[in-house]
């Protein structure tokens, strides 16, 4: 989610980016492809070590609440083989809230 919040990627691209997970061990568990990124090269130059023993690290299905009141749902594009996200209503979230009160 750092890619989304801090680096300005959209949710789809942020989810597709290879992940890493540090578990207080000597090396950091990374998904295939992470070691080819600029971030990995930067961290490796400062002494970080990688272990590519994992096919995937977790899965996510985030929601984004836009300033216009609309909700965007995104599903994993590469992990677990497939994912889906469905829009239940085309109404802005703020309108849905006011109708339920």
C-alpha cells in the first residue's frame, strides 16, 4: 500500500507490484520479480538481503473512497490465479448513506 499512498500508483498497479515481507529475520521474504525493482537495488546497496522462497505474499482487495463519493473496488490481478471486484450500485457512497439514515 506504500505504492498507493506514498508513491502515487493507482490501486491496480500497486496490487500487481511484487511484495516483500520482513519477519525479523536475516533476509527479507520477497515475491518473484521484486529483486529486479529499483527499490530492491537501493535497499540491497544498504545491506538488505532477499529470500525468494515464496510464490506470493498475501492477497488484498482494497476499496478506494473518492472525493466525489464513489467507491472503487480492486481485486488482485496476479495472486491466487484470479480475483474479482463488483460494483453493486452506481450511486455515490454519500447518497447511499443518506438513503439508509
